[in-house]
C-alpha cells in the first residue's frame, strides 16, 4: 500500500507544469516544493529529485528557448544540478530581461518625446 502512496508523489512531480504567466523562477520553486514532498515521503531519492527537477523544468520552459539556451540546461541532464544553482541562474536571467525591457521602454519614451519636440517646433515655423 505504501508503494501506491509514494507513487502518487512521484506522479505529482512529473505532472507539475508551468502556469501561463508564471515566472520561470516561481515555477522552479513550486516544482521544488513538490519534489521535496516526494523526498520526505521516501518516494524518490536525492539523485532522482535532481533529475526530475531538471527534466520538468526544461519541459515547463519548452516555449522559452532563449532561457534554455542561455542556461544550457539541456546539456546538463546527465549531471543535473542541485536546486539552488538553476534557481540563481534563472533569477539572473529574469532580472536581465526585466532590465532590458525597462531600457527599451525608456528609450521608446525618450524617442517619442524627441519626435513630439520636433513636431512642435515645426508647427512654430
């Protein structure tokens, strides 16, 4: 009976998917909680946890190829990292993407102001 009970936790870990608007780091953290539960129940060992975590994370990021390429996660499936290593890398990538997005937004706003100034000065002439 215990085997069926622990299999449920392994199945839940394998079925954990990234939500539509969920940040990759939030998904990884949620996935880690599920895996930690399976570890505590004895459903998986530490090595299996690392493998499941990495494979499910890659599966969850299937539409985020840039992140997968930048972090080189697919190349690490033979020797999956512990939880904190990919979490730190993902957070750095998220912060970099956020910074770039803000820079683009600031650049567009400055460009729009410049065009408005040019347009206004043309009306004066």
